[in-house]
């Protein structure tokens, strides 16, 4: 009898410590819209089975005010260490999210290898990172600063020169680096924005949108690198589309399921197919145009491309099984007409998305979207909302956050837990 009781007690204890299901938490990288309070990382309950689904669990201040929280990694790394940059501050934080309810800061770093303002971090197979740094770090001048859009008090350099790519570890230790300056093209306003690494063909592909909102450069460049030594091989301009704007501001490059070709979206709402990535003559062609002239950060999952489209106040899902001829299979509107979806990320199961406006509009809510991998159908999760509310989405305005901040928070990088 005693043995049976002991077994029962052990079973109960084990049951109390079952691991959380994949995607049980959302990590929201955000800042004060006025730039007067500290930037912070918030943790939101994203477990649909939880009685507090949609509630803010905790938040952790960085101590930096007005840094402009921007990109995090697109997916939670396997070690639960998440990189998040405050772009205007030119600083990056490494968060330890091993215990989601008690996040911690492991380290922070800024300039690396003579470059400043890191933007995108991509994990490589050997646990190193490939990072884009937008600008060259020039200590001989004290550049003036200018306000960042959507952040009243946030500033960034106005006098900028081309940055580059850096291979480093997650704590900022540099292994190698290379400048994005290409003397074969006349344009000197090439500022590395995002990158995709393709080890199987020893290539990396980077884009070139300047984060400075006052920059009038078209930003229609794509650069091709040899991944093994970060040698810059080629710089190609995207061809103009029929509207004359689709090629502007190259954004997120994504490797297609064939393992060789790449899709590149632009903030000018174009979608380009890039051929011959491993050749000496890579080329790109426009394959789809979304409504509007400002489109957000997409997700590629299986043979679907999911695109935030601010003009539609929602998302569009394309079936890209035929990359030359993508076709729309679903669309969804989120919130009211003040929502301008920008950042998008997918959970580990591939069945849920998180989207926010990231300060692009006056909308202030974080939404969870259901996704059917079989049909590509998108559905708004009506159950994900603030406690005591029935309105879908979690508000970023008028909330008192656990670390003490009260006001309007502007979210950007938002990712699900593993």
C-alpha cells in the first residue's frame, strides 16, 4: 500500500511539472512611445489552454530609454537566448528566456568590427551568428541625430556610411567581417538591412534598406556574398515594376523550399524571385505586387508566403508552390482601420502567427492569427485578448506593465517560445 501511495505521489509531482506546450509564451520587445521610459521585454501568456490566455505575465526593463526596440531574432533559438536590438541606440541585448516567467539579461553589446547599428541576426549551424550592421562606425565625426518615426524622443545618426556583415557569437565576439561597399556601383548609400545564409551553396544574400526615415535613397539593392569568408561577390538592383515603386526598400530575403532560390520582399510592396544565387550572374524578377506602398515583415512557412499589408489592415497568404506564379489563398483584416500590421512571426507548430503594428499606425494591439498549413487559411483568434475584455488582441496603450511603466508601448520584435 505504501509503495502504491509513493508511486501516486511521484505521478502527481511529475504531472505538476509537465513542460509547457510549444508556443506557450510570447516575448514582446517594446518601448515607450515618448522615449522617456526604459525599453523592455514583456512576456505574455500565449497558451490557449491557460485561464490567463492573453495576460501579461512579467516585463523586464533594460535601463535604456528611447533606444527604439526593433528587430529580435525571427524565431526563438534552441538555447532560449534571444537577441534583440534597440536600433537608434545601436545596442543589442541577449536575453535568457530559459525560464519564461523570469527573463534575465545575459549581456549587451554595440559596435563590432568597426560597424555600428546592428539590425538582423541569423543563427548558423555552428552556433555562430551572421549579422547585418547598417553603418560604418566612424569615431572621427560626431554625427548629428534625428527623430525616428513613431518614437517621439528617439534619435539616430544622420551622417552615415556603408556598414557590412559580421560573423560573431551570440555575445558579440567577432569571428570575421566584411564591408558592403561595392566600388563597381555608383550608389554609396547601401546599408545592410537583413540577410539569409545558404551554407549548402556557400552563399549569403543581403538587402539594403536604410533605417533612417529621412533617407531618400531607393534602397533597391541586393548583395550576394560567399558565406565561407564573407567575400562580397555581386550587387544587383531589383528591376522596377509597373507601378515604379515595387522595387524600393529591399527587406526580408527568405530561402525557398528548393534550397537554391530566394524570395525577397520590399517595403515598397513587391515580391521578387531571385535566380542564380550561386552563379556569377544572379537575377531577380517581380512575381507579385501587394496593395499599397509600405509592406511589413513576412513569414515563409512550407509553401506559403504570409505578408502583412498595412493598406489592407491585415495579412495576405500566398501559395508559392510555383514560385513564378504565387496565388492568393487567404486574407484577413485585423482590428479597425487604424491597425497597420508590420511585424509577423510564427509559432513552433506552424499553426499560429503573431502580428503587431510596430508603431506604423495609430493602432496599438497585438493579435494572434490561426493558420491552417493544409489550406493556407488565416483566422483571427478571438480568444486572445486582455483579461476582462472581449475585444480581440492585447492592447499596448494605457496598460500598466509589471516593471512599473504606464503609457503607450510600441512593440516590434515579437516571438513565440519554443
